[in-house]
């Protein structure tokens, strides 16, 4: 009987020692978010008849709900992530293009108001591309804007289908879509 109690005591002490943080050993969280399996890095053209090569993740569902005289709306639905990337392509020039760019910048500012935001510029010989990433619990953690400065503006935002409880909860999905936006920016080109 004593041997059983001694073994039980050793097991309990061992388990408790495994939960102590000595400054270097990780301690498990009380709960963990499910691991998210990202879509493969395979891309398809989602630009349709827009005159631009706009590449989206092949694992996502691409829909073009409207295509009307100079404006194309593209929705890239990521069911696994519970998110939709809404893209809008406007063909415009001159003052109209400058007005659209100012409108998009204002909208992005409102979407990410009060959040820590990191803006990345993407190398592309054809267009200037900016990706804004907000860190926090926000419904639109990613925004993109691209223009050649003379004939088009492509803008968009990633919309989460529900408010996250923490930034860590959606971080894997945001990281994956951010990688897709980097790819879109690098490959954006006229057809």
C-alpha cells in the first residue's frame, strides 16, 4: 500500500514540476486554439476580363459578383479561415483616380483606427503596392492597395466572418492571407 501511495505521490510531484516555468521552459496555456492547416501555395488567375493578372489562392473560392463598366468586384472566400478577401478593381485616370486613392486611404484608416498597423510595400515593376496589417482584434486585419498611378486602382480588405476573441486566435489565418497578398502584389501585371 505504501509503495502505491509513494508512486502516486511521485507522479503528482512530477506532473506539478512540469508546469513550473523556470524561465526557459514553455508552460502550456490553459486552452489552445485549434491548429489551422493553411491552403497550399498554389495560385490561379482571378482577374477574369479585368485586363490584369490578379492571382488568388487556388484553395479559396473566387467569385466575381459584379463586373460593370470599369469596376470589377472580386471575392476570395477562405472557408477554412472563416474569412473573405474583398477586392475592387477600378479603371480610372487623372483626378478620378486620385480621388479613389484618397477614398481608399481614408477607408483603410477607419478600418484600422486605434490598432498598431504595419504597412509593407511590395516590389513590382508595374505598380505600387501597399499592404496594411493591423495587430489586434479587428474584423478587417488586412488591407491592400495597388495602382500604376495612371489607369487603375486595386484595393481590398480581408473581412473575418466573426469578431475574434484575441489576435492570436486569427493570427495563423491572417498570416496565410498576408502571404497570398504578397504573392498577388509580386505577380500583379497587365495581361
